[in-house]
C-alpha cells in the first residue's frame, strides 16, 4: 500500500491589518495582484476580531487565496505561496496572513500577469454620485477620467461597457430606493403641518396612515400606489383659479416614462383667459383606472382643504382627453361632479387622423374642413346648423360613410362632444396644450430617463418649488396677446395676407377703439368641396 503524503503544515505570518474592504482591495492589488480566491468559509471560526465588549456571537469569514501568476506557471502550477484573510464587517477589521513560502518564479521577475481593467470601490462611489446627479453612463465614464479623486492607470482603465454594467449592478444592489420603507421615510419628512413654509414641498395622498401621513400603497391592483407633491403656495394660487367658476378650466393629464416601475405621472392645474398654466400638483399612480383617478381628485381636494380649512370648491370646467376613466372619476367627486367635461380639440383631431389614414388626401381635407368649421362655431345655434350641413356634405361621399358613423357616435353624441369653442368663455383654451407643455418640461428635468421613486419625488420637489404662482385675470381685464399670437399676426401682415385699418379722429390722431382687420386670404368657392 502506498504511503499517504503527510499533510502540509502552514506557517502563517501576519502581514497587514486593515480597517475597510476598500483598503483590503487596494492592498491586494499592490501586494498580491495575481491571486485567486480558493476557499471561503464563514462558519468555521467564532469571531476573534471584534472587541470583547461585543456580546452577540457571530463568525468571522476566512478566505484563502492562491497564487495564479503566469510567471509561476498559472493556476494549476502548484505555487506554494498562499494568503489567508480573516474579516469581520461588524468590526471593520481585515487581517492578512502570508504562507511564508517563496514563489516558483525568479525573485527578480515580475508576476507577468495581464491586469484586466476593473472598477475599484472608489470608482463605484463616484459612479453612484454621478448616477444620483442624473448623468448617463457615457458622461460618467468621461467625468471619471477627468476627476482628481480617482487614481488610475491607462492599462487598467475600465471600459464604457464596464461602467454601464456597474450602474445596473449598483441599481440592483441598492434597490431599496424603490422600497416602501424608504418612500415612507420621505413621506414622514414632507407631510403637511400648520407651521410649514409656503414654498416647502409636501407629499400627500388620498388616505392617511396611523401617523397622519399619506399612506404608501404596495403598488398592486389590491393596494394601489398614490402619492402627490405640491407646495402650500401652489395650493393657494390654485384655489384662486378654482373659485373663478366658469372662467377657469381644470386640466388633468397623464404622462409616462418617468418611473422605472412603470407608474404614471398625473399633472393637475388650471388655466384662465390668459392661458397661463397654474400647476396645482403632480401625482404618481401605479394604475390608471377610474378609481385611481377618483382617488387623485379626492387627494387634491383633501390637500386643498387641509391648507385652507373651510374652503369651498366647485370646479365648472374640466378638460381631458377621450378617457372614460377621467370622465367617470370626475362624476364621482362632489367638487367636480357639476363640471362640464371639455374635450381637448387636439385629441379629437389626433384620433380622427388615425381613423382616416387609409383615405385619399382630398377626402381627408374634406373631413378636416368640416371639423374645423364646427369647432369655430360661435354659438350653439350656429353649431347645430353647421353640424347638419357638414354631415349632409360627408354623407354624399360613399367612402366616408363608415367614418361618419364613427364620428357621430364618438364625437357628436357621446360623452366627449364638447370640443367647440362656444362651450367656454372667451379666451379659454380649447386644448390640453398647457398641460402637455408642462409634461414635456418634466421629461427635461428627468433627462428623459426613468427614475427610481425616491429620485422621482426629489425631482418633483424641485419642480413644484420653482413653479410659477400666478394671479388669475379679472373678468373685465383685457388679456394681453401671447408672444406666439404676436408672431403669427406679424407674419400674416408681412406676407400681405392680413390688413389692418385703424379709425382716426378729426385731428388725424389714431383712435384705438375701432380697429378693422380684414383677411386677404383667397376664399374657397361657394358651396362644399367636390371630388
């Protein structure tokens, strides 16, 4: 029988004691760069690194590393050099022992290893800071090269793909930023109380928890997530608009691609004859059913009444798109139930365009001409007359009959038939453009990247803090023309398509009370367009 070789007895010598994993990585990179972890054991030894004052029993981690230097013959060369590392994260202690053996290679030769590019701990910290600042991985890679806080060598510099993978890894590892516990902490820090300053961001919800803060839902169908962000100053400004009755319009619109969880962002605000958008609140919801939108409106009313106790709200103009969830939610909230649901005219045209893509250009022009005529009807009687005339005109074309049936059912007889200008007071908007423009601003704030919930709420804090606080126009006050309107009028005057006659007094002075504006645009021939 062959004799069993005696078990080798190692003579371990303490090399270094370190106080962090980062310092250990640095030491390993300098002293035994060509090493590989052979074994890891966290159950063998009771911790002897912690001070005696630590009572709770736990084990320290033992790792054994072997030499894999190419100059020694590689991984299976049998190089006797090994390292033994004991670590305890509780005490932040790392002790490194050496086997006190010599390498198989010559003493004067180097390790001969090709050190692959790697991301160090200090690089990870820098990447996290840059990612929190909403920088893209490419910009992080460039900024890291120029940072004086990062020490690196050209031959070991990580590639862009490594930085991209590191960003994904850090987001997965520190995903607690989307956790309910982390969001609840933010809610408690930003709930409303009587001493809060006017421009301080607040988080509110439809329901309160036992601490009086907004309740954070799980985000599923049974327990939906709903949190809103506003400031007392925005609430006070919005209440002034809400009290204008029919001279103000409430806008509500949802936008997407802001949350990495796929949650929707609902923006709420008011406009009046000045057509300036007064933001009321930004609300994040997990789903978009009628119950969710109803909760949005109830949460908005709740924060209004909390900031101004005893305030009476009655919204008379509500503008949205052709979403049944919006309409049904509006009817269930008492403060909104009496409102007229106005259709965004752009949304009407957008849906009509989708339904007429298969038609010829001439037929599409006929449809658009009829819709625009009905839209600009000055009164209900004029609208009814134009509607009958346009429908007769459309029915005369056989390819349009399916479209006419759809248009009558959806936009003339259904819930969403208020898209004509005579439904609102003079100067009020007929589209959701103010709200859509604000939603586009949110995309700019986010850098067009999806954010985790903590960062998304922090971004909304900045938005509401810097949002304008407007004063509603008075009923008798003339509304100054917008910059876009001035630009369009100047363009028409310069091109000769518009002429203006101003009355003068007997002295030849301009009398600004009477102004005659005549369009010189070529008029369509009398009668409807024919094919």
